[in-house]
């Protein structure tokens, strides 16, 4: 095992030297005023996003130039250094920006380290921004840590300028944070923070319970379950769908414990899983899947939960469903696959995940349109390039 680790380390160092030399680089990454030379084979090997970009006849693949508008030059330089060396850069003040970039390019190990760094630097002023970051980029440990921090500080965070700024710039994410504050995941651990200092005894973010796994939450309250057992079968089903739509996972747990049918449907034959997928409630989706929900259930238009998540652009939910063996190429009544929906609505990340799991980009709907043609009709240029 030690020998294997040695070979891996040597490989990383060798790639790092290749980056410094710049020899044979065939791709230029442009982030603002910063231009970085890289080898497309290395980028594709490390990042599924770059792999999807370069394995097709995209503009980036043909021109050898990748324009990056949402990552600053210095941050992109750190991302590139990590891709070549697999060594985490000095994070100091860039952890949040690097986390977002790591999520964008599918670098989970780097993202995890950034999560821990941001959680360790929580203060009353930056906690709102950290919570928003965690929700936007599906960071369960950081979400749990930020929610625990806000509650541990008697909600003082809500009176800061940081909270006010977050409310103006990211209202939807902050609404989700507020919901978690009202009904937080159980067993959340509070990390050591910059305000508490090194002498304060605290558990690390790694010990926090991920909000996307219902297996780490407490059992449903017995009294609540007893109360719900008296409801009719139809009423239990109606409430199950309603709570799934709102992402109220604890209520879902109680209803299912009280005998609600996980396959209950509404008037359009939509299940609780379809509603949770449409709304992007990752924790609810996870629990419903664990409870036996049909991942390929069809509504009245033959859309599945995967169609719903792809249409709404919830890439993390798309990944959850694919890992639960959802059919990436299943068709609705119009012949749309989930990739057709993602292409039509302009959801690049959802489309990337679908392609990663084998979605057919040449599939045609009932009018003969491929996903790429729908992307072109709706002027989603990045998707047109991805699907070429």
C-alpha cells in the first residue's frame, strides 16, 4: 500500500512539473485577465466537467480556448494547481471561492477540504454568507455547521449586515436556511470557529450530521406518529405529498412511520418523490428513496422524478436519482428524455450530470428534436456546445 501511495504522489508531482513547464499544453483557460495553459488530457482525467467539454466537438475543444466568466483568475490558478498536483492550495481567504469552483468542476475532495475550512472560520458576520454558500453548492456538512453556529449564538447572526446582504442577494437560499433554523437536522455538531478561538472545546465539522441523509436524524416523535395514525389512508397520502413539496423531512418521516403509502399520488399522478425532486429538496428525496419510493414512477404526462429534477435544474437531485438507478433515457408522452428537459430549460450542470450517467444526446422527441436542437432553439449556447 505504501508503494502505491508513493507512485500516486510521484505522479502528482510529475504533473505539477508539467504544469510549470507548459510544454505540450493545448488548452488556454481564460479567467478575466488571467490566461492559464493546460493539457486537455489532464483536465479531462481530473474533472468530469472538462471531460464532457472535450469529448465532444465543442467550441472549446476545437478552439483550444476555454472562457471562464464566474471564477476569478487567482482562484482558477489554484484549481488548476490542484488538478495537476492533487495538493490542496493555501486557502486563507479564498476557501469560499475555491469551494464554488471545486463544485463547478466536480472536484469533491477539494470541495470537502474547503467546506471544513469555511466551517472553521465562521463568525457572526460571515455565517449567513457561509450558509448561503452551503445551500447553493449542496454542502451538507457546512450547512449543518452554519445552522448549528447561528443557533448557538442565539440568532445574533440575523441582526448582522451579513444577513441583510444575503437576504438581498440570495433570498431563495436564505429562505432555505431559515427553514433549517426552524427545523434543523438532529445531532448537528458545532465546529471550532474564529470567534471561539483555539482554546474552546468543540467538535469538528466532520462530526456534523449530513442534512441529506435521513439515517443520521432521530426517529419520528412517538406522539406525532400516534396522532397521524388516526388519519385516513387518503389523508395520509395527501399530507405526504404536501410535505414532500415543502421539503418537510421530519413530517415525511412521521407520516411514513404512521403508515402513509410512499407511492401515494395526486390528481396528476405525481408522487411525493416527484414533488421533492421538482422542488430540489435533497434530504426529502434521499429519505423517500430510502423508504422505497419508485425512482421511475410516471405522472399523468409520463414524466418521472428525473424529468422533474432535470427540468427544474436541480443537478444534485439528478445525481441522487441516477445513483438510485433512475433511467436516464426514459421518455414522457412527448418523447422527452430528462436531457431534453435540461437542454430546453438551459440547465448546464443538470445536463452534465445526465451525460456523465449515460444520457443519450442523440435521442429524438416526437417532433424529431434532439436535446442539442432544443438548446439551440432556446439560445442556450453553452449547452449547444456541450451537446455537439
